[in-house]
C-alpha cells in the first residue's frame, strides 16, 4: 500500500483517521491558514485542505497526503476559526448560544508522485441551546476548547451545549469527514475495507 501522510498535527484528526485502521505518518503542514471573509467558506476550506497536503510534497515524494481544514460560519454569517484563548472561547460561545451555526470541513488527498488531487467539503449544522454566562465559563474551564473551531468539543463535554445537530457525517464536526475521505481514498486505489 502507498504511504499515507496526514498533514495535520491535530490529535482529533489523528484519532479519527485511526478509526479506518490504516497505517499513516503525521506531519505538520508547511502552509499557514488564513481566514478570508471575502471567500466562500466551502472554497476556503477546500483550498486550505489541498494546500496543506501539497505543502508536504517536497518531504514525501511518493505518498498520498491527506489535508483537512475547518471553519464555522456563525449566525451573523462570519467565518470563524479556533478561539486560541479561553477568553475568546467564552466570547464565541456567548455569541453562539441559542443559535444555529454551520461548520465547513474541507478534506483533500494529494498524490505527490503524480500531482493528482481531489478535494471536497462537508457541512454540519449545530444549534446551541440557550446558556448562561456561568455555564459557558464552567464549560470552557472544564473542556479547554481553545484549539477547536466553534469553541467546543462535541466528543467531550461540549455535547451538553447542544440543542440539535444535523449533517451527513458526524466526523465532519470533529474535523475529518471519514465518509468522504474513504471515498476519496478509493479514487486513489486505497480500499479501507
């Protein structure tokens, strides 16, 4: 089987990819993410996922490199990423509570030997229930979601913030849509089963 490289240091993406039972290497992408409010979120995450994968071609000349990227669009139609600090997470959650938001997760596979690539985007909607400031502060203190788009970990205590979730593939919300990734890998002759 071809060498697989995950162009991400995210422990969440690594854990998800392990679910497929494939051997893979992890490498930090050599591409800096940028949030551009003038670009559609779907195009933005597909572009960034692909460029993260392509950025490692010089280090892995004969590999299938997987890239992923995620942003969310809040109820005010702003593209947002990871909060980066507990205080910013509290602010994001205060603005998000009681509203529906859409997460956009891009995933790409780049064949560094041939230059062929495929990229796609999946969406997932979440509605946060109404929350008090104290509930939000306690949640952030307990789960520390500063490295998560949306300021919550749905696979952790963040599920308690939810009123409703809707989408094709729940792994989209965590950061690596495995259903789509499995389909993309199949295009490069990697049959997970």
